[in-house]
């Protein structure tokens, strides 16, 4: 097959893929190259703490989850994060932690989904505080 025909076919295939990607973007919103759902990575667990790493690329969300423990968050890469509490009348708030910020969000007992609504990657370490051991 002549190179011109191969190039034309390749161009048509790539053009079709571009149209499909544009349609997906318009109908479903932006998807991260890392996938639509982020999963935290367990870094350490002992009888006192559980330590997680979470990275959210722009447009990426966590799965719905419930916090059973208090936690301390260390922001490694700042971003614009929306916390949505699902339900019949969903409640949400957007916050923008900066790199190096350390905070203790009131999340014990909270069920929510976190979404990176910003344009840059967000990364955090969270330290779940287990109940103190009896003396």
C-alpha cells in the first residue's frame, strides 16, 4: 500500500479518536490519565496509627468512604478540593490547602467523596489516630 494511503487512513483513525475523546469530555467531564477514581495507599499501620498517601490528579475523585477515626493531614502538593457528602440533599464544600499545611479536619464519622476540582495535582499524607490503648 502506498505511504500516502497509510497516512490518510492513520489520519482518519486519529481524527475519529479525537472526535470520540471530545464527545467523552463533553458528556462526562474531564477524566484523569490516572483514572476517574483514586485509591489511597496504606504506608504504615500499627496499634497507634494508620498512615495513608493520597494523590488526586485534576478531575479525579476518591470513592465514597467513611472516616472511622480522627486524622491529621499533611498537604504535600496543594490543590483545590471539593468534599461532597452524598445523600438526598448532597452537601459540599471546597477548600484549598497549600503545600506544607498541616490540619486536622473534623472527619470522624463523616461519609464523603473528595474531588480535585483544580488544575494541578493534589497530594497528601493522612495519619489516622487509633483510640488510645488502656493503661
